[in-house]
C-alpha cells in the first residue's frame, strides 16, 4: 500500500488534526473505552453461559426433582435480594449520571451507596447460605448422596419451618435426627437415592451460580471503591468519565445475572406450595 | 530475480525507503531491567512473550522427546506407565496452552497489529502488560503443578476421570489454565478494540493486511481454531511478499478467516462421536465439521493462485510457508476422515488422531509461526539472519516432521491406540521411524535458536524493508521501529499488496 | 475509518431512571406472583420472558444502550448469538438422544 511520508506531507494541514485526534487521547481516553468493557462482558456472558447451559440440561432432564429442590430455598430472602440489587443498579445509574453532569461529590456518594447495597445483598446471602448449610443442602460431605437420609431430613426441616411461619414465629427447631431416620422407608431404596442425587445437582448448581455471582460482586466492590476514590479526587468530568461508565456497565451486568438467577433458582417450585 | 541459491541476499534488492532518522529505537532507547519488565510498549511486550514461550516450547519439546524415546520399544523400558501418562499430559498442556495459543497472537500479534494499522500502540497498553503477567502467573502455577507431581489425565481433562478418579494435581493445573485463559481473552479483547478504533487515516477494513483479519477472527472466537488461524494470516503475508503479487481473492481470504472462526465455534462435539451423544446431534456436528474444510480449501487455492504467475523468491520465510502449505493440506484432508462419522468410530483414539492434529498444530501452526518469525525478524531486531542456515533448518524441519508423524497415520489405521506406553511388537518398525524422525525434527527446531541468537548480536544490519513487503510496518517504520513506531501518522491510499511491477515493491521517494 | 468514541452523551432525565426502577420492581412482583401460580410447562418460559424484559430494560436504559454505537449493539447481539448456539446445539444433543434411529 502506498502510504509514504510524502503523502502525509501532501495532506499536511488536514492531517495534523488527525494526528492529534488519533494519538494524543490514546493514553487516557482509550484506556477506558466502554467498548472494551462491552467486549469483556461478552466473554462474561459465555462464562456464566456454561453454568446456565448445565442448569438448562438438568432442569429439562430432572424437572420434578428440580422443582422440589427449589422449594427448599427461601423465596423471601431471594426476593429481598432482588430488590436490593435493583436498588443498587439504580444508584449506580445515578452515579454515572452525576459524573456526566460533573457532580463529582455525588458521583462518589452514589458509588459508595451502591457498595453499601451490595454489602447488604451479601449479608442476606450469608444468612441464607448458613441456613442452607445447616439443613444439609450443601452438596459436600454432609449432603450425603450416599443415602436418602439427609434428603428426608431437609424435607422435614422445611416442613417444620413452614409450620413455624404459619404460627407466626420466626424461630423454629431443627428436626430430631432419630425421627427422620424412623420416617425413612427403606423400600424407597434406589429411587430415593436417584432423587437425592438429582436434587444434589440442583444445589450444586445453586451454590456454584450464586457464589460465582457473589465473587463478581466482591470484585465489583474493589473496583467501585477505587473509582469512588478518584471521583472524590475530582478525576472525572463531563468530558472524561468513562471509568465510571465502565464500572457501571460491569455492575449492571452483575444485576442482570441475578435477574435471571432469581426465578430460575428460587421460583421453580413456588407453585407447589407448602 | 527468483533464485534457489542458498546464498541469495534478498535484502540488498530492495531500497531503504524510510531511512534512519537517528539510531534510537525501541530496543535501545532504555536498557534498564525495569524498562523491560514494566514496559507498556507493545513491541517490547511481544518480545517478553517471545522469550517466555520459547522456554515453554523447549520444555514441551523435551517431554515430546521422552515420549518418543519410550515408544522406541514395545515394552515400557524408559518410563513407567504413570510417568508416561504424566509426560504426555504435560507435553500437551505446555505446548497447547503455553506455546501454541500465545505463539503468533501474543508474539507477532503484539508486535505487528499496531504497526500494520499505523497506530502508536494497542488500545489498552496497561491491559496488554497485565495479560503478559497473567500468562506468566498461569505458567508458574502450571509448572508448580508439574513439580508437585504432575497431572495424569491428558490435556483434555475429560471427566469423570479428571474429577472423580485422578489423584494428581488436577485442581492446581486447572487454576493455572484458568489464569492463562484470562490472559488470552484480554489480549483478544485488546486486539478487537485496537483494530476497530486505532486504524490510521485511510485504512479501511478492506485495506487491512490479511494478517490483521486472521488475528481479528482469532480474537473474536477464542477456541481450538485459534491455533491455526493466525498461521493462515502469516502465510497470506509471506506468500504475497515473496511472490511479488497482489493476493488472489483478498476479500474471500478475509471472509474465510471469519468463516473458519464461526464454524470453529460450533464443532466441539466432533470430539464426542463415540461417547454416546445423540446420533442426530452427531450428524449435525459432522456436517458442521466438514464445513470448516470449505474456507480452509478456499485459502489454500487462493494462495496457489497468488503464486501462479508471480515472481517467486525462495527465501527462508517462503520455504517455511511452502512447508506450511503441504503439511496443513495433509492435516486438513485427514480431518475429513475424522469428521466422517463411520470412519471416526474406527480411528477414534488411535494414532491417526495424534498424527492428524500434529499435522495441523505442529506442521501447520508452528511452520506458520516459524515463517512469521523469520519474515519479521529483520523488523523486530534490525538484523539479518543467515539465509543458508535458515533454509537448511526449514528443510530439516519439513523432512523430520514427515518422518515423525506420517508413520503415525499408518499406525493409527492399523489400530495402535493413543495414550499407551506399551504396544504390540508388530508396531515397532513404524514407531522406530517416528522416533528417528523426531530426532531430526528436534535438530530442525533447535537450529534457529542458534543462528537467530547469533544474528541478534552479530548479524548484518537490516534496512527498513529487506524483503520488499508492502504493508505499513515495512514501508513506514525503521528496522527496528522507533519507540513510537511512526515518525508521522501514515495515511493509506491503496489496498495492501499493491505491487506495481515485478520489482517495485514500494513507492520509493 | 476509525474514530475515537467520545463518551459525552447528554445525561438522561432523572425521571427516566426512576421510572425504569419502578418498572423493574413491578416486574419483580409479577414474576413472583407468576411463580406461585401453576402454568404447567409454561412456568419457566414465562419466568424467563419476564427476566428478559427486565434485562432489556437494564441494558437499554441503565447501560445506555439507547445511545450506544452500533458496534456496541453488534457486541450485545453477538453475546446472545453465541449463547443461543451454545444452548441450542447442546440441547439438540440431549433432547434427541432418546429418538429411535
């Protein structure tokens, strides 16, 4: 291709403008181009997509047990978290808006408020996970796909919890281990183990998906914190705010993942009632 | 002008169009260690990759040597079964994830993408350095897994073997690969944005060099085919330059890169034809796998047509590109055997597979990589290497390669399974051939290490465009380029590969 | 021709963000109510449909999709395309395994 220095000189006047246009903003502006974040989010879609694909296949193969297993999750906590996360998305959108209008102080504040909502989300998640762990929903040593027992135990725990709620008490006792053992009908045998294993897959996916999501939130906290610091320093202006925009894109993506996770994990068995 | 003499000196034939403004270039403007380790210069990052992946290549090559040595005799004389499993796993992991995948994109891509599109650097220089260190960290984690005791699952990590039954360091290795995967994702992302946003004035999409199209397609679809796609781009460049002719079918070569990337994304189940997947899905995947042959074939015929009537010079990069053409074609055609459902049942998990993917990934991808390294070496280092040794090593590599891997096609057809450290006596003759070929191949691959290193320190100085290339890195930068690449932003007014006459490679002023 | 994307859009009115938030809240309630109702085989498609609308709201308004470059939209659509391929081809295998030859 003929691209010679003379050609450049021929277009000298016109070209000088282009030169500044293309090279000078490089260090600052390109380093934070939102297009890069969008492309990164594409890879994130596929990253989560792997888990969603696994979910879809087993949801299709083991429909009944997935619905039953889903019933062991706490819809109230899930819904609360959905509201919290959407709120945090709103505050993030407001942070970006403030950076567009040049309001550095409120950019920083909205970002910190976003982190606060994120922490609330994880707090709720902590309570929830802890409870799940207690009633042996965690597919680990304690899950015991080895036999039917833990699955029965978890069912019983869920029933007692529902009973307690109906009576209006937040506290409820965990089932007595011996009772559950007595309930366990050995004739259920093979089918019981199969069902237990299918439910175990559901909880495996539940823990993988929610913890991968939580991991993204933790990364988000660090990044938002850094951007908030720079915002307070007055680093952003209506001409240059793409770091705020980028972190916003990231956070909204985390929100979108949850928007799909909530119905897929929590609401499957809601219609079965208790 | 075409000459087969081993002593030809192409670099005298083409005038120095850019000239040397001063002697400051990206290599010598700062000699401190930190200026290399924390550099944001895409050219220096490319060289960091070059050094690191060369070390990984040597390690992977040594493991290949151990595997071939074990297979010299039917009994397990040299390695135990367990060590053998770990050796071929380590060989596969190192060669694929730490050599082949980063080879052309990370070394040549980093060095060339900004130069070829007339930019000062990639879009995100800091991210680029981060990618390198992610690659480095991933390598360290993977090597740690090997030092702890290795992994015995094969590089594919098929479950449930890798999850339930293997007692080796699978998780450590998986973490290493996860980290290195992030490195290539971020590099790909960087290239995509760079190509979209940083092209110089006048450089429209259809004026982009074909190497850029290949790298772009590779970045978009980070999958198995990323190992061969960049080599296809290098070959397009080398064949155009050394045939002194416009590439035949520029547009269709560009689009076939995209087509290979797209098809490459949707063929994964061709590894699973014998694993009990639905026969209907297998048919779909078989069809899709066959489809990859179409853009690949288009490329090969376009290259042949480019050479037809051209003024071909047989310099080292061109010899490597010829080697590439032959081996890639054999590798591609044997791929058709494997995408045929019925044949695949017979050939699955035999040495036929091993031979097939080595023809593509070693014969194809590494030949392309070597062609590229030799072609751009004068630009990267500003020095010429010895044409004599270059051609000799290209020839030895080609011969050694065929000796190593062609017998494996026959072995596989006869039914020798892969991943076994022992085999029946009747397979020994062909295995001896293969091991003998591997030692020739080892010589072929080692030679460049010596003469390239020699040339780096003592080689004759290269001018800005020793091979008469027509793309921006040749026509508008010095050899080696200055730290900021271009004295002035280039303005592109024509398509690439626009050779006006047989000799006139560039418009000289 | 490459151009530098200057990210200086006019900020969207505050009311738009608040309305979007309200809409997202409303759809969350709808999805919960729908979850308690038994639609049989349609339960999951309905839930996913509502989630898709919510996601679209977030992409178009919160993530400024409405004023993004066409290249951004290429990336957004590409991500859905890749996801569809991954799910579609994988399901084509699992769903057709039982079919007689």
